[in-house]
C-alpha cells in the first residue's frame, strides 16, 4: 500500500510538469546575438541649417599689423628766396606740401608732392577748409618725387579763411592723392609775412 502511494505521487508530479510545459524550445527565449554591422550614420543636416565654418588661423599674426609709423610730419617756417616758405614734412626732409611767398608777383606758391607717377602736366590742386575751398591750377615740375605747383594771389579771400581757420586743410590733385594737414602757426606766419611785405 505504501509503495502504491509513492508511485502515485511520483506520477502526479510528472503529469504536472508535463502540463506546465508548452513544448517551446528554451533556446528560443534567449536573446538574439547583436549584429556586427556598422551603426547607421547620423541624419544629414537640414538644408535650412547654417553650414559649419571652421576659423582660419593666421600663421603669423604680425603680418596683419600695419607698419610702425615713422616720425610725424609737421609745419616748419624757413627763410628762402624769393620769400619765406612754410613746409609740411619731416625735419630736414622733402615737404609733402610747401607754401612759398612770391613777393615779385604778389602771390603764394602752393606745391604738392605725390607718390603717384603721372604723365599729366596740369592738374587742379584742391585746397579745402571747413569754411570754404579754393582751386589752384598747378603744373608738373618734373621733379622726383612728382610735384605740382600753382600760384594764388595774396588778395584771394580764401587766404582770410585760412588765417582764421582751425583744424585741418584737405588737399588733393584732381581728386587723387588726398593729403590732410593741420592748419598750424608756421603756415599762417608765412601768409601774414608775405601779405605784410606788399
């Protein structure tokens, strides 16, 4: 009797195990191995997005700096023939602009140098102040550096504006080669001295 009960218990256990099993393979429940294929690339940027710009580095930053300025030019008054002269330029150097008293012709001679090589023989020298401008017909003197000279009568009203002016005198040759210089004492000194000698 005891053996019969043991056999029945074992059989019941086997039936229960059989009923719980659905017949599927256990290996099917294991995770599938990951693929060795390369990952998908990121999506391309939208055409509406700005492009990525990399900064361009300058190999030698000093190459972008302007050259160091030379000695500053200024006005000088000197005695000369045919009369006193005001020179704007470096000390003992060629003046960028000179104003010479021509007593024989009751005039001032304005002379402007330029770095621009030109075969033009006659130009208009523009002299401009805040209070007004004057035009002088100037002729090439064939010098080196190239320069143009023209005369202005001592009675020209523009000289009164020059003597009363402060700030700068703007000059150019036919609209080219602009040069800005201060209206300073030595320039006015020469104009006054030339007028006083009439």
